[in-house]
């Protein structure tokens, strides 16, 4: 996994490449999930983020969400997915982690 952070216009953009199926970014304000497309992912965070370090983690969650409505196998970007379920999968999954200093 690669991860970079840079300010673009009025947002902090965290982007990179991974072969994992889910990426999470952790900030002091909370966390966000994304499903990489073609191996690439991007998060746009507010410019008022008061952080010196953010953490980006990528994991193969073995398809948590399978389209049957129970949050397993659903796309991490889908707001109907239980994010806590997917984030919980990071603890038992093969996970790559990057710490980015801002």
C-alpha cells in the first residue's frame, strides 16, 4: 500500500494504491472507509482537520458483505453498510498501515 497526503484547493487529499479490498483513514475526528477502484483510493478531508498525524490502513476483509443486506460483502463506500462491522474486520485481516505526518 502507498499513501500520500497533500492539500488540494480546500481539502486535504489522502490517496494511494493498494491491492486490498478496503481502505480506512483514521483521524482525531473519526474514520472513513473507501473501496479502491482499480487499486486506487482517495479520501477528501476537510481543511479544518486539526491533526498532526493520520493513519491509513488497508485490508482484505474477505468480502465482508455479499449483497444480501446484512452488511457482509457490501461496498465500503455504500452508506447502508455497517461501517463498524467492516472496521471490526480490520483487526483480524491482513492489514497494511501507513502513518502520515501533516
